C-alpha cells in the first residue's frame, strides 16, 4: 500500500534533513498531520522565511538579515582579532560565552578530500582579502573543531596567513580530540580561548 501523495511528499521532505531516515520521517509526517493548523502554518512560514530573509554577511560569512551583520557593524568590538569558525552557528556558541569580543570569519565547512571539499569551496579567499585590506587585524584565532579535518584546515590557514606577519593561534585543547565546539560547555570553551597557542 502506498501513502497518499501529500504524505509521501512530506516524508520525502523530512528525509532530506540530516540524520532522518525513512522511519523517523514517517513518524514526523504523521505527527505533522496531527498538529494544529496554526502551528503547521507557522512552521511552514518559518522554513520559507529562514531561506528568503537571511543572507550571508559579505564581510564575515555569518548568517544575517542585514548585510554587513551586527557583529561586523559593531565598532566597539575588538577590531584586531578575527576568530575563524567552521559554521555560522559556532558564532552563537562563542557569543554565549561572553568572553570573546573580537570579530569572526565563517569558513562554511572544513577541508575534506573525502567529501571533495577544497580551499575554493570554503570562505578562505574572502578571509585572505579581508586580512590584506585591513591592517587593524593583528591575530587570527583558528577555532575549527578538533577533528582531523579541523586540524588540517587550521594548519592550512596557518601556512597561508603567517607569512603576512599576522599572528595565528589555535584554541587550546581543553576541547577533547574529535569534539565539536558545539558540545563544549562554556567554561571549557573559555579556557580553550584563554589558553590558545600560537601556530
Ligand atoms: Zn559579518
């Protein structure tokens, strides 16, 4: 027996999300059918709005409603430090820590030969251009995750940036090996920033 087309399509859509297989997608689809009409409308609108109303900051690559983003526009922030993260969501995690007051740059991934991701697929050219055009920047803190890909990306960036005389540092390994910034508690993250080492 086949599901009616609208349910089949909904299951299909849920399956496009990471970590969602057929079984979970089916459960979510039936859950959605049972939801209040208002809630479903709000859910659908928020999906469309997230895609339509957000853009990438032309300076740092953060996700924003306005370009440049709030952080890049904020002149009270320390203009001498740029903290490089893998994903825009990592900025939120660093900001919640409230101990870092510099600027950011979002790579939008890491170098990964397996996934066919090379330097040209990441926001590396924009970072180099930014460093070239802005001599207020004195330090680049590489905060990629402590995974093999994150480490390789950090090394790659260090080799590119160091000849320009800008200091390149890496978060200290308060972060356990293989861990994502996402799962670090605020104290661990704070210590990792405090104890960062020069590359
Ligand atoms: Zn920005």
